[in-house]
């Protein structure tokens, strides 16, 4: 079979039997070519027809050190050769002990000192929600803390609990009324306006620290996270930081919370934990929360929660190798000039492209807003962002928009300055090719 015939066969099988996430299946594969990604190396992806592309959104925000990194690949292979999966329920394994110890070592002693493993971002958030809820239920005098606060337009995952936090109307409105009770706040002012009674009913406040992702890559005002930490301290409310997108160097620090020196009561990480090589998540928490689950067997304080693949050994092996690379290659130190270059090129793009009106950047995360040349916004059903991203493919860049008109550029941290320049040229060309032929 030629690569063309093979691709056609996969395409017809996909159309017949597959169902893609967040995808209107009625138009899937009809308006733009269905790409089959077959391999990758560093920031480059290769499709089944041999074409190469820069991975402009780190394969949906997960990849950190590039694809097929020899060090991570050999760690995974070595682990798979020993044992691919063993149960963390009733047994333990060494890599999980080492990884938990290492994750806690990034935080001051006596702060985040316990790690609960799960599979992905959503289940890391479920873990934090359930732990927060049950912890208060087992704390005399605090049993009334049963509700959660999240922020408008936030995104915390798609399982029912994580989705009840979600503030993006398009995704979550159909499920309104299901899931857990959540109060949505726009910012600190709303929290300060809550009565003492309301504050005393809150188990935890959940935030994407420093920058909201799905909400068009929108940074919070400077100092807001620190103010939120103080608010939580003053009102005896747990703070849950969802670092699923921001963790592992994406913002220039290992974790975004570190930018304001904030330590949450729960820190959830997933996507980049394994450098995106394998699904694995971790929810870090404090010793005092851990202790609220201790007691006589008869008190029934156990955290009855977990998944088949908890602390998956292959994920743990990948995560350890990824953290080694951070140290040995001084990844965070080497990001500084790249972050500056992205800032400079984003500024230039905003000046030179008639379709770019604004951009927002935190570290290696960039959102670029597109409009019509006269500055008027595109409507959601025009799908301008999607069309612009498809038009970037011939210029060797793959990425996706968030909402309908914000282009995301969030490459693997290993991208070179040369490749960053190449990616920006593709972004500018793709935007102008696609939008020039859209109705004004
Ligand atoms: C992706 C993401 C999640 C959900 O993670 P999954 O692994 O897709 O379940 C949660 N929170 C944030 C901030 C994310 O970016």
C-alpha cells in the first residue's frame, strides 16, 4: 500500500468508527484534510504522507521536551521491559515513591508533602474536590463547608465534578443543574462581597493560577493569586491551584504559583508531568489535610477513591526522566531568551498584521486575538480561528484556537529561536491567507 492508500483507508475507518473529542462530527474531515500524525522528533511532527510541521500547541498543551526524546523513550522502554503496570491499591512501587518525593521537594518543607496520583487533569481535580469536601466533613465544627467557588470562564476538565466548576458556557451549560454546587466569581471583588455565612460554607476556591487557558489565554491581574491566598487564609478556605496547563515550565517557572510565591492547599498537575508522554496526574496536598483522613478503622475516614491506573509505572518513569532533563539541560534558565523573542515577535505581529488586535503572553504561553481588518470581531459560527489554523499547515505549523478567535502558540520548551521565528512566519501567513478570503 502506498502512503496515500494507507491514509485513505485510515480516513474511511475513522469516518466509520471514530468519535473525536470537542468535535462537531457532522463536519469532521469534510472542510479540512484529516491529518494522521505518525511520528515526531523534537518540536517536529510528521504526518502519514511524510509532511513535517512544528508542534505549535505542544500536542494540546502537553509536550514539554519535544517528541521522541531519547532519554524519556529509554526510561519508558526500560520500565515496560520490567513491568508496564502493577496495582497501587494494596501495593506500592519504587518509582512512585521517588516521584512523590521529588515533586514535594520543589516546595518548602512542611507545605505540600503528600502526593495522590491519578490519570489526567480532570481526575487530579476530582481528587482535590473530593479530598477538600471529605476533609472538612471530618473536621469538627467545619462540616458546613460543602460548596466550591470557581471563576467565570474557567476550565478544569470534563468529568462531572471538574465540569461543574467549568465556566465556559458553550461546554458546560447543557449540564447545568448536575454535578456539585459551585458559585462563580469574576474576581476578588466578588469574593470580598460574600457574607460571613457564605464564606463559612465554602470548602475550597479553585483557580487556574496566573493565567486562564481556555478563556483565551487571559492572565490574572498581578498580585491576584497572592490576594486570593490571603483571603483563603483569613476565611479558613482551601485553595486549589489547577496547574494542569501551567505546570512544568510553561510560564517560565516550574509551577505558575511560584511566580507570586503562593503555595496552595492542593496543587493539581497532569499534562506536562510526563512531558506529555503518558497519562499521569498528581494532586499534591498538605500534611494537615492528610491527617484529617487518619483515625481508627471504625471511624471510616479513609479516602475511598482511586483509578485502575493510579501511579502508572510507565508514567512515573517518564516523569522522572522529564524532571532529570529539566535539571541537566537547565531548561528553565534557557527559556529566558525564548520568552523574550516570543514577546518581541508577538508585538511585531500585532503591528504588521491587519487581523491581529491583541495578544497575551505568560512565559511560553501566547494567545493571539484575530479580528476583521476593520477591527470588528468575528462571530463564533464564522470559525475564523479554526480556518486560520488550517491555513498555517502549508507553512508547516499545527495549532488550534481557543474559543473561536484566539490562536494559541505554546510550543514544547525545547523549541529553538530559529523555529520560533519560523512558527511566527507561519502564523502571520496562515492568518492572512485565511482571513483575506472571508467575508468582511
Ligand atoms: C487540560 C486541562 C484540564 C483537564 O485535563 P485532562 O487531562 O484533559 O483531563 C484541567 N485544567 C486545565 C487548566 C487544563 O488545561
